[in-house]
C-alpha cells in the first residue's frame, strides 16, 4: 500500500514561516486562502485589477493586492487560476517577481506536465491538489474535517519541497483526511483520464444515452429522468460509502444480477480499447495540444458544445422536476455565491 500522510506527519512550522500568495479567488482560491488564514498562515490574495472577487475576499478578512504585488511579497506562490489562463498570467506578473528560494505551487499539474510554464531553476515547484471542489475544501475544514489531497514536487532545489507541500496540505485541512504522494505526471494524467473516461465524459454520455433510449421507446421523459439521472446519485453514494459490494447489498438481487450480466455488454472490449486510446492521447500530449489550441482560437467548439447541452431534453425535463425538489440544489446555490464560484468565467 502507498504511504498516506496524516496530521502527525506534517510540520506546521514550515508553511508558518513563509509568506504565502494565493493567486485567484475562485473555487479553490477562496478555500485555500481562508483555510490558510484560519490556520494562522501569513496569506495575501493576488487578483487582477477590477476583479469582482476583491470585495468578497476583503469582506472575508483577507488582504488583497495585485497579482504582481502578491508574487513579489510572497516566498510561496500558489497559482489557483483556471489552467488555461495560468501561462499568460505567470509570464506577465509572476515570473518577473520570482527569486531563488521561492516556491511555486499548483493544485493541478497541467501547465508543468505539458511544458506551458517553465519556472527558473532556483525555484521549488510543488503541488497540493485537493481531490474535491473548492467549496468542499472550505466546508470540510470549517466542520473540522478535510478533503484528501495529492502532493508532488517537480523541481526541488531546496530539498524541502515535499515537506513544504505536506505542511501546506496540513494548513488547508487535507491531512485530516489523508495526503498521498504522487508526481506531476501521475496527477495530471490520471486526473484527465478520470474526468474524460469515467467522472464527466463517461457518466454524462451514459446518462444521456440511457435517457434517450427510454424516451425513443415511448416512455415518459420524467420517468427516464428519474431512472437514469436522479437515481444515479443514490447508487453512487452507496458505492462512495460502502464500495461496490456495499451498494450490491442495498439493491435488489434482480438489480445485482442485471449488473453482472448486462454491465459488461455496455462497457465491453471496444470501450476498453477506446479508453486506452484516450489515455494514449493524454500521455503523448495530443489532448493538451488540442485543448490549448481550442483556447487560443477563442473556444469555438467548446462554446458550441455548451449551447447544445443547454438544448437537451434531459436538461429541460430535469430543470422542471428539480424545481419541485428545491432541497436538492438549495445547499449548493449558497456555496457558489460564497465562493465567487464559476460566475466570473
Ligand atoms: P476557478 O475558475 O474557480 O477560479 C479561477 C479564479 O481566477 C477566479 O477568481 C477568476 O476570476 C480568476 N481568473 C480567471 N481568469 C483570470 C485571468 N486571466 N487573470 C487573473 N485572474 C483570472 O478555478 P478553480 O476551479 O479554482 O481552479 C484553480 C486551479 O485548481 C486549477 O489549476 C484547477 O485545475 C485546480 N483544481 C480545481 C478543482 C476544482 O474542483 N475546481 C479541484 C482540484 C484542483
Ligand atoms: Mg479532477
């Protein structure tokens, strides 16, 4: 088994001795900045001029400066901007303010793994990547818990990058849940693979195809929605809490038999071969190249995909049905407002 680190393994004095800059105040940024502050760390938030997050961060008791000012004051800089914005902001405002001995930290390895950001040799490069959205990183910390996180180092002139990453992870609450050591390669490649094949791409296509098959066969869309989307959460919660066998324990034997005999006809050798091809595109950089080019071109395909998704029948039916179940989304609305969320994108 891999080594998992907990609170007893971290030295809080390492991060306690640093001046930390959190760049960005979105999903991860607000959570890191507030947790660091509440853990007694000297933290400032670097935001672009005119940022609508400035008032929110200040109201939460944080000191806000320009990105350049934060990077120049700090000796540990955590970049929590969208991955596609990091290279240009880094080159314009962070790189000119780096000195030997500084540490540059990330919450995802994309820009280092695919060579978009190339920090100077005298700077430590580390990662603290929470395995959950920012609002949970904040909410769990406030409740006395934490979100499991990955730590890694890319370059390590001080020889202390990994210990510093663990100390940072401790200050945001991650060591309460468990911190796993990884590499920039493993974190980036498994993260992209997971979101493309299972968590986002795989599951959304599965839900859409199941819904459409039932609707095309003449069943009520409401019934198809409850079956293929709503109930998914109940099943996933069971797997999350008790594993696959625990989920099987709670469902009927009929459902369990259907799982064993029909599941492998949906995820078959052809699907597995395609998964492997998707992993190849991640590993050899083709996916990164495609996504970087899409952004440089102003995201024409991305915006079209978003528009098409908004037009789906499952989205219209779901939105109506959920409006009758206000408790389902009530919690998250408040959280999105508190964090600045994705609104600014
Ligand atoms: P986000 O989109 O929620 O927030 C980014 C922040 O950067 C916002 O405050 C936004 O206003 C600001 N910003 C956007 N463009 C900017 C620009 N050009 N100049 C200056 N500021 C700009 O981002 P996020 O989801 O918190 O992601 C931050 C990092 O954390 C990424 O590396 C991401 O991969 C990683 N991460 C995210 C999650 C998650 O669940 N959201 C989980 C783990 C790791
Ligand atoms: Mg992820």
